[in-house]
């Protein structure tokens, strides 16, 4: 549940950044790349949040399969993939100027 909350906070920060960036999608190739890369990442974070919410819902309704490790592992692997992508995107977009 904490991961869901932090993911929503991340998306809120991304939305705030989009409204206060000072440049638009079509201003330059750098601006376009920024919006496309962070936008795709935001979509993947949203999908990860939905997957985590479904796990929480299935768990509270006691509808997970007998071997609950498999769906939890799949969602965990997906979330870690999204996290690793951000490890590469953050320095590329925010540090290397």
C-alpha cells in the first residue's frame, strides 16, 4: 500500500512538473523527448499502481490463488522494471544538462 501511495505522489509530482515546466511538447526536440520519455514512464507507473491495487483487492477479498507467490512475484518484477528504467531516465533528463 505504501508503494501505491508513493507511486501516486510521483505521478502528482510529474503532473505538477508538466504544468510548471516552462516549455511545451513542440518547443524543441529536447522538450519533446522529455515529455515522451517521462510520459511513457508515467503510464507504466500507472499500470504498476493498478496492478498493485488489484493485488491488494484480491488479497483482502481472499481471492488470491493457493500459490499466491506467483502473482505477487510478477507484479513485483514489473514494478522493479519500472523502477530500474527511472534510474536511467532521471540522470539522463535531470542531471545531464
